């Protein structure tokens, strides 16, 4: 949809050049930015309904896990690719 819309606006440029010209992010970058924003919003607000899904890493020193959050162990690939798992692992 984004490619079609930019093709109407700038038909002669390549896709990435159109995005740069229009000051837009790629769709995947936009989704990642929006998802990161939602995760941070959930993590900052204890009254948020999904706050209990986030586990904070309280360990003072951890050579294996050096993140702010403690992601749960995953037995399936579907769970490993989930929203909370991804963002707890990368912050």
C-alpha cells in the first residue's frame, strides 16, 4: 500500500529514494518504532493492563543476561517471536 501511494506521488523514483524524498520510514521500520513506543508505554505505567506481562531483571550482576528485563524461557518459536519476548530481550 505504501509503495502504491508513493508511486502515485513520485512515479520516477525508486522506492527507497521516494521514502527519503517524502521523509517516510519503510513499513517495517515504522512498525518497529511504533511497537517499541507501545512497549515503553506499558513498561512505565504499572496500572497498564499488560504491565504484569513484563518481568524486570533484579539481579545486580549477571554475565548471561545483561538486560533491564527478564524475558521468559521459550519452548516454541512462536513464543520466541512474540511482542513481549522480543522487546524484553532487546532492552
